[in-house]
């Protein structure tokens, strides 16, 4: 294989793998100062991002609750801002480091929002793969 790929293949139905399978590939966010979401005028850095949503680690617990809709969100990815997003809190919990984490699922995306999100996620995947390839090549001997 000459090029790494993170494309996913569908698993056949006759497998012993449990039915709970992620629909979207999560991309870890390393440049948290350049990728964030603004909710109610407050900016939150992202831990990871996918086509279906984001995970945030606020500095303190918020009033977000499961199934709560959050409207008029802005997603900032480098120089791009995707506006008018509606999110839904799908989970919140304390992680092992005793920090709150919240999963937000995007709902009711219009075509323009989907296209912008898809284009930016694809760029992030490519950058992640390139960085991975560079690290692999630098560690070969």
C-alpha cells in the first residue's frame, strides 16, 4: 500500500461485532486555538470533530443538559466560520482527569453547512494523514 487511507468500509451483517458502531470518523483537534465552537457568545475549544458533531471540554461545568438544543452556534475551523448551526447535547460526563466533556451532535444542517463542514473535515483528514506520514518517514531506519 503506497498511501495511507482512513476511509471506512462497511462491515458485513453476519459478523459478531456489536451493532453500536460510529457513523463518523472523529478527527482529534490539536490546534485548539484555531478550531472552536461559539455557543451563546462563548468560545469553546474542540477536542475532536466529525461530520456529525464535536466534543468540547469547557473549563467548568455548563448548564447544558442531554437532549438540549443549542441554536445559532458558530463553528470556527482555521479561517472558515460556519454559522447558524443547531446542536443537540448527546452526552456529558467527567473524564478521567476530572474535566467535563460534552458531545454535541449537529442537527438540521442545510446543504451549504454540510458542504462547508465536509470540505473542512476533508482538509483536516488530509493534514492528519500527511502529519502521520511525515512522522512515520522520520522514524524509519
